[in-house]
C-alpha cells in the first residue's frame, strides 16, 4: 500500500470511528429517561387500545420519528400504518347436542361472521382438551391457527371454562376464522347458531425507515409494542393506571433511541425498519398485520425488544434472547460484543414459551430469524401487569447500556457482513 493510499485509509478509519463515537453518545441516560418517562406518564392513561391514551402515545412516537428524520414505510403517507378491527357489540348463541338444547352460557363463539350455523358435517377441526397443560396458551394457538375449530372442554374444567368468557368480546382482525369453545364432551351430533352485531374500530402501528445504501431490499427490523392495559380498579395504594413503564414503554424507548442512533450514523447497507406495534396485550394484532404486509423472505433479522427496564437474573449488563437455539442470531450478536462488558444469554425460561408469545412470533413462524431481547425475570418480575409498573421502578442506567449494546451487537447484520440463519417455519 502506497503512503498516499495508507493515509487516505487511515483518514477514513478515523473519520468513521469519530462519527460512530459521536452517534453513540446519542444513546445517553438523560435522553432515554425523557422518552421513557413520557411514554409511561399518567396522561398516557395506560395506553390501552381504542382509548385517547394510546392515540396520544402514537402521536408522540410519530413525532420522535419525524424529529429523527425517518422516511415513511412502503407507500404510506405518514408514520401510521392503520388497520381495522371488528369488535362484538352483541352476540346471540343457541345450540343442540345430540338433539338436546345446550345452555348458551356453555358456548363461547369467537369470529367475525354476523350470522353462522354449523354442525358435525361443517368440516371443523375438533379438539378435546383436558386439565393437563396451559389451557389459555393452548387456546391462543388454536385461535391463531387459521383453521375453523371446535374445542370441547369436559365438565370437570367448568371453572377454567368460565374464565375464558372474555375471549368472545375481544376485538378481532377482519377475516378471523371461527372458533367455538364448548363445555361438553365431544358428541356424535351437534348444531350451533351465532348472530353478531359488530362495530369497526381502527388500530395503528407506527413505522419509520432508513433506506439501505447498497442492500435496499434486505430489511432489518427493530420493534416493540407500545400498547398496555389502560386503567383498572385501584390497587392498595389507590393507583388505577397501568403505566406499563417496563411493559413495554422500555422497548418502545429503545426503538426510538436506536432510530436516532442509526440515523446519525447514516451508514447502514441494509434498510432499517423501526416499528412500534399496537394490540400486543390483546392478541398481537399489530405485529400480525405488519407481518402480512412485508415479504418475510426480505427480512434478514428482527430485533424485538420487550421489557428491558430491570436487571436480568444475571445482573447488570446482560439480557437474554428468546429462541436462541433456533438460529445463529444470538451468536452473531455475542460475537459483535467481544471485548465489551455486556453479554447475551439464551432464554432461561423455556417453560414459558416466550419465543412465540411476543411480537416476533408471526415473522418467526414464517421463517424469519426474529427474536425477542429481554431482561424480564419471568419467575419473579414484581411489577409485571400491575399498576406499580412505573418509571421509578426502572434501572435507567442499565437500560441505557442495554440499548447501546443492541446497537453495537447489530452492526455486522446491518452492514451486510452477517446474515442470520433462517428459522424453521411453523404454524402458530
């Protein structure tokens, strides 16, 4: 290498290094705290879907994307990706089993048809459950399976059945296939009729992007959900607002800060997509809709960020990756962190099946190396889904370091040097 080219190379290395250091300072505790505190404030009213609180949160996130200078995604004319949900206003059910009437309260009907009659000849998949396993998790999988299904639940599980009544009132995406849950052993003959009155309501993902320099059609997604549980009955302290500071204002804060960081660097070879999902707490609706409108083959990796506001079971400067063994995504991230004090670990709670319980699930099921990064101690997270999940309970210094480490660990995927192996597709 001639002296001329050596000096030019040295200049470029120094320039890039200084530029990276400058951008890295963007992810600082003060800025992280300001965004986190805004998202988890009382005036966001717990960010429940179909409330003014979640609209206020959406507007705030969009304003941050605009301030950062992100581009709109895929033909949208704003940062809002809106879609419709159908919510039951009234449901009337009647039925017969082996020629005898069955009480309507023993049938739960889930679907978006306004009028429907079925019987044993309708071609529905029939599943008989028992008391083993997690009933709600099993049913969630069946509801998402896109197969018309009848679930038979025996009489000795009546108490569990009664707790499922809320499923009939949940909002659903248009075209959701029908599922019947019936408190009865599987019979030889049956007939059920359902009539519904539905109302249409809108939900919104917030999306921004930074086009890639050389690999524009290869996408790296950074995501989190910004909805939470809203307002409920006051707890022992009189607090009625589920602020969701950790779940998942922390992940949403991370997405915003990462967008600012990578926009300042402005050297990504692959296209970066920053998306905050709605409706995770109600059924993962936002991520499911997003997954329907992006080609999964073009998504190289998904960094889904869920509850990073508290220290992990290993203490500071650590986090875990769900589905670590399903691709080499985690190994790539860890390799990029060599020499740092931070370390990623495999999910320590495999019995919780977290890999398919967050917003990474839909794209992962389509083969995308889509993983969730978290620190939540799922066996002992004291404020999980409680009104006490407030800003004051978070470790902002550690959370800032986690966001920095996600930025650092993603670098070889973003610049195109590494491409994580695909995940084996499966039905949710």
